[in-house]
């Protein structure tokens, strides 16, 4: 498992933009599948400020969003419901040297939706 320590996420939620820093991330490769969990915070202290969690798996070139949630975001709290769909995830890099990508969402949220998101994470 590779641990990432640097990165950021920029996102729009409820029409308001924010850029937060990476607080914790995990990257694991298991039998041809990559599992990535990224945690970002508004001020590096998850209990004190906002938090965004992004979780996805990638097999071959296809990435699937498992979780996208925001706590105390610019538009309040929100959680993506993948059964409802509405988010397209694009991963431009997913390796032990870094993870980068973006997402565009048109629905599927409980709470103020996240409509655009770009993320990075590096060791």
C-alpha cells in the first residue's frame, strides 16, 4: 500500500467553489484492480473544519466512483448515492507515483450537490 501525503481538491458545491488540502490517502493494487481513498480537509484538521472523501476503484482504464461525500462544505453536507448515478469520473493518473483526475456530476446527491471536482495526491 502506498500512502500519499501531498495534494489538493478543488470543487464546486451548491454554486460555491473551494480548494482543500490532502489530509490522508491510501492507494492499493490488488490483482489488477486499484483501490484509492482520498481524504481532503479545509484546514488539515478534519474535526475542526470541512472534509471531503473520494473513493474509487479502477480496473484497466475504467474507474468507478464508490464514494464522494462532503462534511461542512461550502454548500453544507452532501453524500453521493452511486445507485442514483450522475457522476462521471475521469482518472488521468493512478499509480504509486500519484493520482490525478476529475469528476463532473449532474445529480445523485443527498444535500447540496458537488458539480465539478479536480483532485491530486502524491507521496
